[in-house]
């Protein structure tokens, strides 16, 4: 799916707003779900299922320049790794699945901004996306750090609200910037 720069910017802004709303709105059930997310079996099935299916779809549509001649082997390899991860690496699998989903989503957003170097406002979109990519790679390697972060974040009631408000404000700014193109 190819997005335009406008669509990428709006999508990124709405993504930031959704994350911000998740943390900014004081809701005990939501905070309990977020705190339990890193070790949730249901979340692992959802995130790894969606991330695995999306990855396999991408592999099935590889072109010749991207090892397309070997896509059957790559497809089987990724499918096996995805399935065996539930048996051999079940701890914090939801975090790894969320990282996979973020990386695939970031690819879609960045594709819309690719080659648009004449638009300096696109940096408001791509910079936090690249920070998120680095964070996803780190959390994919050390997923228990998300549990530790949530422990710190929810230690006081003001921290999640502050983080949420920062995401809400930034998401609103990015969404407004989309109309400047």
C-alpha cells in the first residue's frame, strides 16, 4: 500500500494521538491492561498473529530484487520462527509482536515521505518514527525493559498523563502539518 505524504502525515498524527489518549485519559481498567500487556498471552497471540501474517504477506510479495527467487524458503522460515516462538520464547512475546507491528507500520509511513526532501515539515513525521524504530529494535532484543518502563511510568499518576499529553500535543501538531503540504 503506497501512501502519499499527506496520508502518511495524517496517519502518523492519528497514531500519536491514539497513543496519547491511551495514557492521558485516567482509566484504571486501561492502565491495568497496559501494565499487563508485556506478559499477556492474549496480546501475544494478537500481536504476533497480526505481525506474523503481515510479514508473511510481505514475503509472499517479494520481487526478484529482494530475494524473490527464494521467497518460498523465506516464507517457510519465517512461518516456522513465528510458530516456534510461542513454544520456545513465550515470555514477553506480546512486546516482540508489537515491535514487529510497529516496524511494519513505520515502513508504510516512511514510504509516503520517501524522496520528499523538498518538504522540511516531513521531519516532524519521520524523526519520531525513526526514534520509534530504534526503540522497537531495542525492545525486540530486551522486551522485559517495557515491563520495567511501565513499572516506572505508572508509579505516580502524573507520569502517564504527562506522557499522554505530550503524545496528544505532538500528534495534533503533526496532523495540522499535514495540511501545510
